[in-house]
C-alpha cells in the first residue's frame, strides 16, 4: 500500500498538520510517532498491526488511526482506494467525542476520492 495526502497526493492537509507538529518543539515526538504509525499501517494493511485503526461506524468506509501521547489524543482520518491509503484529515482531541464537523469534513473528502473528483497526481 502507498500513502498519499488529500487533495494533492504529495501535499495536503495532513502533511501540513504533521509539518506543524514537527516545528513545535513540544510536539515533535508526537509527529515522529504518527509517522511511524502511518508506515506500519501501510505495510500491514488490510490487517493493521501495532497501530490502533478503526472503521468509523456510520461513516463507512472512513477509518481513523489513533495515537495517545502525553495526554493528547491524535487522530488521522483515512480511506483506502485500491492500493492507495488517502490521509484525509487530522486533529487533536481533548474530549472523548470526535467533533461532528471533523467527521463530516473527512467523510466529504473521502467521497471526493471515491467519486473521482480527486485523483492521485
């Protein structure tokens, strides 16, 4: 499997998010752990091992990868299209429930991929 970022495959919202974490001295380690999680996800899909990935009920086939680090819940939403894993959206959670607006945004981006509005560059 290969990883790409919505909307431009090589660049996108999740890439910018990870780059911002990398520039933040306190969150640099979180970015490194998330990158490792993404590499493991790509190499072990469709049966992710050593990472927490779950299908989001009611938003299928939208998935999330979860990482807890230093009291912060990091989430990266993704979908799988053929041999491509599209990274759609990322956020930090402080509350138990994921905000509906974030779920809807990730779901809309996923639909753009499956309908062909967004394609791998």
